[in-house]
C-alpha cells in the first residue's frame, strides 16, 4: 500500500521520488491528456445541467445544484481557455493611428 504524508520517508520500503525535471520528456502527451480531461469534465457537467434544467428556477436543493453546476462549467471553460491559449500564436496587432506632432 502506498504511504504518503508526514514521516513517510522513515517507513521502510518507501523510496522518495526524484525531483521533476525542468523539461518534461512527454510534454505533448501531457498537454493532450489535460485537454482531453477538461473536455470530459465539461461533457459530464453538461449532462448534469441537462438533467437539472427543469429545476433551475426552483429555490430548493436541486435549483442550488443547477446553479453550482452552471458556475463550475463556466470556471472549467475559463480554465480550458487558459490551458489551450498558450499553444495558440497571438495575432499581430493592427497598426495604430499615426499622430502628427502638430496635432493634425
């Protein structure tokens, strides 16, 4: 059985993990797994919202559950955006309006 926490290094048979390297060897694989995981959680939250939709206007526990699932889906969408935004190149900015020194 895996043991962790305070004092785990003194337990016989438990070895410490090596520190993580600065360059992951399989970064593309990990990025794909993270993206896939976020999409799967989004699908599951969408299913929950679909089931709870008839109760969204109620003041009871099911209405509260709908609001919580809706907020969680919004948070997940923001997280997904930030995770995938890193890999997308930024569009070049449009040139600004040229100003003349004399104000014209």
